[in-house]
């Protein structure tokens, strides 16, 4: 899996003009791009991958990724209570 972008503020409905993004999305098709402006590298996400990072969600939506809303993202096994 490729590195994810770390910088860039993403609004979650904080301002009047700020877009409101879902808390989690699932990609319905593979999506990737080469970020050449700041030489950050190659980014790629597989179809079916669930994304919960608000900055990454905004980036994917902005770049035209094919996605669907996820109502309740599954927790990794390490975070589930036993």
C-alpha cells in the first residue's frame, strides 16, 4: 500500500463554506494518482478499502474517486473489546 498524504487541513463542517464529508467511505473502484506538484509520490487505494481519515476522504472526493458511504466502519480486531 502506498503512503498517504499527511498535510492539508480538511473541514468537517466547521465553517460556512466548508464541505461536509462522511465519517467513513468505501471505495467502489481502485483509485490512485501521482502527486507531482510537491513531489510527494504515488498514492493508491484498492477497491473495497474503507477510509476513515478525514483528510484522506476529502482528498479522494476532490480527486473524483468512486466511493460509497459507510454507516458504521468496522473496528480493527485490536480495538474491539473482548
